[in-house]
């Protein structure tokens, strides 16, 4: 016969006046953590006591009950009730629900206290998220929920945002098949189908990190820091029906604009309005584009406008800003690093000085009638207006004869060591055809090599102009080489800097960091030069040595030529000369420690990946991200593979051989370039 199961007896419960309770020394909680006593008291005040206290009778020395009770489990609740009594919000004799342990229990008080804390199971985050949503559906606002649970409204928004993730992914999270930080990354998008598609792809890989989830969900969106978004403005984009993706869990610099087509339309509409304002000034023609090719004004003559004189207020303001800048710089001259607030103030001063100095110029009405302007978008998202350019057919006859048809005063004679004006290869000559899809690693197409080395040339010029020491060394090298190895002419000084035309380049080059630096540097020197050429010698003679070297470096930088070209067999420049030029450019890049990653170059479909064979794409991904990453995209078609590779290579710091500098470390698998170090994307957005 089976023995009967012994039934347990639970401890009895009763209401005990608060003034008959005391905190037990057996309570194991010593360290304060979690919700504060003040917050717990406020919660009890609002909703009452949800859980009673665990108490034991206090006995006298003879073992008799004293009528008072100690609290070994529930100490924080006791302290909260004690605070309410002190605040006169609870009577001293108020009955408190208690579970009373029997006298002489074999279970120590410390064990009860420990069990209450370690046996407690925190609410699963998903249950908390769903509870917040239920409260919201019942009419409570996000602010009310936050106040009642002692969190910030931002925390409530984050929790509610997680509920917008696909139910499939929420179920995976509930079963511990996906981490919370991964779920947070998925919440950036409201598209459940896309969320599940991304997870299906990543679930086949070991790399399921949140940054990759975010990147894949926003691959077709435009960052709010993009120059187009900054130009249009997020409010205007949203007002036009655009959807904005926001990341509530990471710094997102304003989020992502999900509709690039709408954004581009708004940009062009705003540019068109600006162009009408410029056209109203009387210009013969106004051209508008998102961006124009590098050196697009080369064949045009430029009218020199006269700066509008500063008003007395502007002059006083300019002097005050300069004085403040000098004072700050003098006070911190010995500091290794400026405090953040001082550095920020200097930045504000520079911006205000530039705003006053970069004022519009005035032009002769007759010049305006035959000249035009270009209206486009600058790299920082502001309107860029280039006024005062005259087409060859609109130039006066006497000026055209004097300048030789509008080429300006720059010497463009062909030569062995740098000028490509003697012969600019056609698309047929340099091979613009799409590479055939073969398994082998074919050599890069000639046109792609030309575009890559055009990028490198521009970056080399920018670095060269910023390093007068290397510039002077290169000049002396050229002079000594010409003096001892070539026949000199009869001129006083046969040194000619030939401005090399970078006519073949990738679409991203005009908006790059080097292009921005070259334009800025050229505009600053042009603004400083005397108006009268006769005064140039005196002006140069009075410059300090540092300024003379900086100007020398700038002028010489325009002649730097690191271009790869495929020359015809009997052209003015031989292929051997091109090879020698590239070797000297390599030496110059090494001396300058030229880093194209820091200059902002990164592989994209347009500038590299879409121009090479599938085998070379896979080799690139393998080199930068490892074998597994290459295997993951090996089955894709050429276009899809190039797009996937662009996403994988972002931030890798990988460079093709033609852009690498000897002596600089080559990033290996897993290396990440910190935000801002690779593309300067916040300071100077790259097209």
C-alpha cells in the first residue's frame, strides 16, 4: 500500500502595525543597487504594497514573545515604508501585511533573506516591452509610463521600438536564438520582410554583429549627414513624404533617409530655385548640377570680380574676432592640447571670419552680360555658386587673341615629365570596355588604372602642397637634374609648372577630401595675391619664409603627375617615360607617407568593384575580410557581388595596388578603420 504524501503547511499571514516591526540584522542585503528607496516609496505610495514582509517574532531572554517582529526578508520594502512614515504619508500604526515564520523554525533567518533574493527571476525584457505596449494601448503616454517606472522617456521609446521588430525575430529572441543587441539593430527598420531576409543571410555566417545588421538594413538609404540631406533639410524631406530611419540605441548622426529618389528630386528643385535667383543677377547663362566634373572651368575664361567693401560694422567685427583669436592662441601657446570648449570657440571664430571674408564680389554689368555661373552642391551641403566664367565664343576678340582662345596664361606645352596635354588618350585607346567575366585575375583595365591614379595624383598634390620641405626637395631635385642631365635654354630661369589635366576620373573624385583641400588652398592664395601683377614681385619679396614655402608648395603641387597612361607606340611621350614618372611619384608618395584611406578613398561599385572581374572582387574581399566573407558572396552575379563587396569592404581600409604607398602597413583581415579616420565623412562628405 502506497504511503500518503505528506502535505506542507504554509506560514500564516497577518497584518502587523508598522511600529511593531524592526529590520533584522540577519538581512543579507548590504549593497545598495537598483531602484532607490525614495523611488520604491513613491511606487508604494501610488499603488500600495504589492508584496508583504517576511517576519519572525522577537523573543525575550526567557524565550517569550515580546509582541514585536524582526524583518529578515523585505528590508528594502521596510525602509520604503519607514520613509513614508517619516514623511507623514503613512501612520505609525498602519497595518502591514506580513508572512510570519513560526517560533523555533529550523530554517535560519539569513537563509530566508538569501532565498527571497536569489530565487527571484527578473522579468524577461520581451515581457517588459510588451507590457509597456499594453499600457500605451490603454491610454498612458510614454512620459507617464516613464514617470511611473522611474526611467526616462527615451528608455520607454527604445523598449516600444523593439516591439516593431518582426514577430519571427521576437520569437527567436524569446528562445535565446538572437541577442538583445542584435534585436536592437533590427529595430532601425520597420520592414519586417527585409528584417527577416537579412537575418536569413546572416544566420548562415558567423558574423552577425549589430553593425553589420544596421549596415545591411540601411544599404540603400542615405545618411542624414550626406550633403544632399543637409542641403534639403530633414524637415523638408519628411514634409514631402519621405521616411526617416532612426536608431534609438546608437548615435546615428540624424538617421537615414529611406527614399534617395525623392531626396535627389528635392535637391534639384532647390538648386533650380537658387539658379533662378542667380540668373536674375543678369548672367548670360546658368548651369545647374549636383556636382560638376573636376576642372570643369578649365576651357573658360574667368572674370575677376571686385570684393564688395566691408561696412564699418563688418570691419569692427572682423578686427574683434581676429583679436580674440590672437588672445586665445597666446594664452594656450604652451598647451599640448586645447580644452574642448576653447577648441570649439576657435572653430566658431574661424567660421565667422570666413563668413565675413568670403563675401560676394561685384562684377561689371558688361561682363555679366557675356558670362555665366555654375550652381551646384558643395561638399558640406551648402550651395556652391561659381560666377564669372566666359565661354570661348563669348570672349572679346582682343582678349581671345591675347590668351590664345581661352586657355589662360598657363603653359601647356607637352613634355616628358608630367604634362598630358600633348596627348589625352581616348576611351578606345585606354580601353573602357567592360572586363570579360573570366575566372582568372586579369590585369586592371587601362581606363580604371587611369582613374585610380588620377585619384592618387589629386591626393598626392594635396599632401605635397601641405609639406613645403618635400616640395622644396622635389624642386631642387628637378632643377639639379635639368642642370646636369639636360641642355638648358636661354631663358633667365627655365622652370615651368605644367598644370596637368585630370580629365579621366571617377565620379567621387570632385567631392573628395583632396579636391576640397586643393580648392580651398587655391582660393585662399588667390584672395591674398595683389590685384596688380606689377606688384607681385614686391609682395612676394615681403612674405615671411613660412608663407613663401607654403606658396611654393602650392604652385608646385599643381604640376604633380602620378597618372598612368597607355601611350601610342610613336607618341610624343613614350611608355618608358610614363613608367619613370610613376616611379618618381612612388618615391614622392613614400616621402609624404601618402595614405589614400585617410584621404577618403574606399572601394565602391562605381570607382572599382563594378569595373573588375568577379575573380578580382573575390580576391579583394578575401584579402580584406577573409576567406569566409569571400565564400558568402561567391555565388552572386557580377552586379550583386560588387554591391555586396562594397558593403563588406566599408571601413576595411583596403586599397588596390595602384593606390598603395610603400612603407605604410596594409590593413589585414578584421582590421576596422575608426569612423572619421577613413573617409572624414562627417567633416567633408565624399560623393
